[in-house]
C-alpha cells in the first residue's frame, strides 16, 4: 500500500509541475481596489490553498455547532 500511495503522490506532483510549466504566462486579477499580477499557476495554487483553509474552517465550525447542539439535546433529554 505504501508503494501505491507513493506512486499517486509522484503522479500528482508530476501533473502539477507540467501544469505549472504550461501555464506560466502572467495574468492580472482585479478585486475592488486590489490588483495582482502573477503567473496562472501561482494564482491557481494560491486560490486552492485559500479554498482548503476556508473549507477546513467551515467544516470545523459545522462540526462544533453539531456537537454543541447534540450536547444541548442530550442535556435537555436527561432533565425531562
């Protein structure tokens, strides 16, 4: 199983390197008064990382809300 995981990682890294090499032309992104120029690959990687961070935060928030409501429900059901 270790070799399968290693092969998947190697294939993923190779695909990312090929993608970065083929998408190195510069692009400008505007947001309100913010302006950023960078290669396509760099912007996509930054957006991917931003998505991971925000997705993880939303997941943690939902998990905490679910656990809190479950504890509250358990507490109320014990008193009745």
